[in-house]
C-alpha cells in the first residue's frame, strides 16, 4: 500500500489524540497504516522524532496560512489581533495533537530539527504580533508605552497558559479512556 504524508499525519494525529504522544512511534504508525516499517523510509521516517517534525511542519504551515488569511482581510490591528487568537484557539481545538507536542515534557530532549522547528514557530508568532502591535501603536489603536516585543511575548505567554490548561484536560480525557478500556478488558 502506498502512503502519503497526509495519511501519515492523520494516523499520527489519531495515535496522539487517542493514546497520547508517548504512544507515537514509527512501528505503531506502520501498524496503523498497514505497511512495513521500511515502507515509511521513503517518507524519511527513520526515527520517532521524524513523525513529530512532520507534525510541527504542518503546524508551522497552518500558522502561516492563518496569518496570511487574516492579513488578506485588511482590517484594523485590534480586529486582526482578535482574529489571530480566535483562529489559533480554533486551530488548537481542532488539532489537539499540536498541543500534545508543544507541551511535551521531553520536548527539550528531542533532536535539533525539532528544536529548530519550534524556534521558527515562536519567531513567526512573536514577529507577527510585534508588527501588529506596532501597527496598532502607529494608528493610536494601542496606546501603551510598553515595548511591542514585550507585549507580544506577554500575550503569547498568557495564551500559552490557557492552551496548557486545555492540553491538561485533553490528557485527562485520554487517561480516562485508557482506564475505561482497561476496565473493559478486565471484565472480559
């Protein structure tokens, strides 16, 4: 069976959403796809972190598309700020597996390509917000003496806190599903 990156991303997302990030591996992905592990080599998947990298690249692309979509609306900085965070929140609710990766307790131990992808995503977000806040200051929409970069970091930190709570809830749901499945197995 020939697999494509969309299938790989979909199956990987399902594994994360149903069993958590710790359950994601190339072997498990191959099993779910119904292929040999070697068949995934053509997708440059030789280590488990490669799957996470594919997901992070998808997140980066989704973020770029969201920013582009918002900028094409040619709206006020205040409206653009609201659209950005509504869009981000919606994206993370639809694709909760992004949160599993972003809040992975072992993220700092992952390989350098993953760290680089995370850095690019952060830089993209901070730059977009900093520029947006600057534009708002220029039009007197945002009236604050604080630096735009400081504000961008503060706003993102608060949003991250909200999303961290969302991720904790997702983890609890996964854990409850696992307990329920274990109870069903024990009854049999």
